[in-house]
C-alpha cells in the first residue's frame, strides 16, 4: 500500500524536525558567543547558562526558542511539522479505510489535524508580546489543546490498529505496536497526574523539565511509527 510508504517517511521527519529544532535552539541559547558580532546575535532574554533542562528544568522550550535568532529555526520547523502532521493523519485515515473497505473520516484524523492547527497557532503566538492576562491564558490554552488533541489522536489510532492487528499481521511488527500502546498510556497518565501541579503556581523547574521530556515522548510516537511498518 502506498500509504504505508508515505507514513513511514512522514513519521521519521515528524520525529526529527521538531526534536532537532528545539535542541538547536537550546544550544544557541547556551552558546550565544558562537553568533556574537554577526547579524544573528542572540537576544539577551534568549541567553542562558549551561544546563540540562531535561533534568533540571532550568529553562523552558519557550524561553529557548521565542527570541531572535532562535525563532528563525523554531517557527519554520513547527510550521513544517504541522504540515507533515496533516499528511500523516490523512494517510493513516486512508489506510484504515482501505483495510475496512470504508470511506470515513475517523476521529483520529480530526483530532490529529486539529493538533496540527493548534501547533501552528502556538508557533505564531510564540514571542509576540502583549501585556494582557487573557492573551497569556489563551496562549497556554492553545499549547494545552495541541498536546491534548495529539495524545487523543495517537490513542485512537493505536486502538484502531490493535483492532486490525490480525489483518495487519504481515505488515507490522507487533512488538512496536505494544511499545506504541505503552507510550500512549504513559503520556496520558503523566499528563493527568501532573495536571494539579501544572495549574498551580510554583514548581517551575518541574514544569520545565516535564515540558522537555513530554515533548520528546510525543514525537517518539512517530519514531515508533517509522519502525512499526515492515518494508
């Protein structure tokens, strides 16, 4: 099936592009001297000392990515990722339709495309300054909706593949399906258990560390998708 080949290619890029983008922004943030005396001189707000935010939560992805020149990397990468997500969910919808001999827009496609839309909105809003409380709240809600819709889409898609595992027996690696199920369960559980902390003030370092690791977890789903299908 041509959809499988396209899904495998899309999955790899959806994993690599955002992961490379946020870590490149982190490197620039921690090594501003590399771009000193150039047109890409790093904004003071976007500078930070060496740390491993995945462990110590010393800074957020937003702080590492929202100022010049990091946003020149981050925003285009997120826009491209959103476009790839659109085609990823569209191809998966077509694939499941082919397997079920149907013509239906499954919920995972709807939630997946909505997550891509909110990723674009979040990227546009990142770095835009308005000293209005409702704007700050709106920006947080947009990011939260991206994460929620992404996890819902991933969960529903995995559920459909689990139901179709007998039809897919010769096309997939069952162990990778198990890994995808475990990953979605972990992401959902961590999200629910962390919610009381996320909605309260304080615990900044915990929130930042969670943000970095959760982002890696979300895109790892697509790495598993790359190895889910047999060639």
